[in-house]
């Protein structure tokens, strides 16, 4: 099992001057076969970075990755308040 310590990543997100999101991939993998629990990582990241958007992608939901990318791009282009940015925190 991989470490679920995400403090280095969340520290970088807090310091970033860009909109940020956490995207968990391959979330349709059976829990017994996973190295980490995406929900646990997301929960820890949200506690560390207020307003952080999170997305779970999977092969079962083919549009999930598109929604994540679209949300990030929307935030960059239009300043979407739903996406976490350092200037508003």
C-alpha cells in the first residue's frame, strides 16, 4: 500500500497561483486491487486545502475526465468561483 500522506502535494497547491483540482484516476478498480483509497486521499486534501475541487475518473464513466479538464479550463479562463484559487483564500 502506498503512503496516503499528501502534505507535499497539498502544500504546493496552497502556494500555487493557479486554480487547482485533485483528479483521482482508475476509480473503477476494485478496492481490493487498489494501492490507495481515492476517497481517503480526497478527504485529506480537502481538509488541507479549503475549496479544493475533486474528481474521480473511471473507464466506466467515459466523460468523467472531460468534466475534470473542462472545470479546470473554465476556472482558468473565466475565474470560476467553484474552483479553488490562492487569491480568494
